[in-house]
């Protein structure tokens, strides 16, 4: 299995790793900083640099199965270069940091939105260009209110941290579970929670910024009645990169 370094060190942009295997789906490593698409967050893109400086460009990262649990998917047209990679080959795995940092900022922003809107979510998409969140609700949403509250939570500079909690601890704290905008899964022993101090606490496996201030100014570009029971909110950065 791949050591998912991004989980505890989301700010690591590159890491020395070794090829663990590859097949037609992609390449897997012994350890990686590439986040695989999941939980609504897009997979990372970047490069695997070989010892002689040549680089395999990675277009996407997805979840696989078994030992190939994190698949780095090369951009098409590099078959000869990829063919030189075999188990044990050392590489430097480097993500497209600008893109990933936007994912982290947007992802953290979706947690703020969850804290502002007191309804369950039933869909989420986080890309480098926008974040989209679907709420299970029938009431209308007020754009100005949401934008103002997002701006407040960003400027209040709340620290963001991950905490692990066991099933037993969750069972002992029903009040804590009641306050969560998303209920944690049971039966896996330990659950990773994302905590935004004083704002939000919910199970999440994605990558986030360390403080809400780092998200920067946001704007709501769309509030849409997606279905009778779904309201969709689309966020962008107020200042394009
Ligand atoms: Zn999250």
C-alpha cells in the first residue's frame, strides 16, 4: 500500500519515492504527495521526475485497488518514457502546487458553507476553478447572507486541524456527533475529523489549508434549485489567479 503523505502533510509539494508498480491504469509508488480524486475533491496533477531529470507528466490521480491503491495517471503520449519505469526506480513525485492549493482553499471553504447552511449535503465537487455543494433542502438561500458569512469566517482566521477519534469516543460523546454537519462512519475503529476551530467539525479525508484566512475572498456565482429537494451553491475566488 502507498504511504499517503498528503494526509498528514498537505503542504508537502514533492517527495522522494520509488515506483512500486504500473499497469495500463497508471503508476503506483511506495509513498506519494498526490491526492487521489475522492470526497468530491479533484485528483492531483504533477510530475514524476527521474534521476536524469526527465519527467513523466501526471494528468490525474485516482483510487485503485489493493497495492495499486493510489494510481498516478500519465498524460497520454509518454508511453516510451513510462515504459522505462520499473519497480524500485527512484523518482521525485511533485504535484502541481498552484492547482492543489486552490483545491485546498476551496475544500476548506465548503466546510465553512456547511457550517453556515444548517442542512445535509448530498453532493460536492471541488476543482481548481470552482467549488460546488448541493444541500438537501427546500428553503431558498440568500446569496448576500452566504457571501457575508463566508467573508466573516475567512477574515476571522480560524485554525484548521485534523483530529482522530475512535468509535468508543464517539459513542461516549453523542452531543459531539449531533453538532457534526456530516455523521461519522462507524465500525472502522478510528475516524479522521476535520476541525475548524469554533466553526465546523466533520469526518473528511481531503486536503485543507491550515487557517481560514488562507482561503481568501470568495464569491457565490450561482445558487440554483437543482431539484425539489436540492439547492446547489457554486463558489469561486473573488480574485482570479
Ligand atoms: Zn474536508
